[in-house]
C-alpha cells in the first residue's frame, strides 16, 4: 500500500510539473506574438499588423463606437494608416504583460508616444 501511495504521489508530481511547463511555454509563445504585434505597430507596418488578426475581427474600441464592432483586415489597415497620418511618429511601448487564465487573453499595459 505504501508503494502504491508513493507511486501515485510521484505520478501526480510529474504530471503537475508537465502542466506547469506547458502553461509557461504557452505564455512565452503568447508574449512573442504580442511583442511581434507591437513591433509591426512601431514600424508602421499596418499590413503585417493587420495580418495578425482574423479576416473579420471583433473590436471593442471607443473610437469605433459603442459595443463590439466588426472590422476586416483592410479596415484595420485603413484605420491605422489614418492614425499614422495624424501622428507620424506614433509608437507604443509595452510596459508589462500580464498573462490571464485562458491562453487567448492577456492584458498589455502600454505607454504611447506620439511626439
């Protein structure tokens, strides 16, 4: 019986370590995606940035109106191209990334510079 409990405990410990490692790997992958997105933003590569969205994406952006607004990649390119015309030197700086419990959500804190 002691042998069984020991094996069971070791098995759970190994599984727990692998689950944590998997979560850490996914968080690292998500962080790379976020940093790539803002690299495109800071280089004003709107086509590449828009390519990171699905063909039609849902936005909850006050500049687009209340509620959720659907936009195509082309509309995203047009929106940010227009923003770039108003603020030619616009840049965002990722201050900190906070992973959320789900693999698809994250919270990014930005410092915007549009001098």
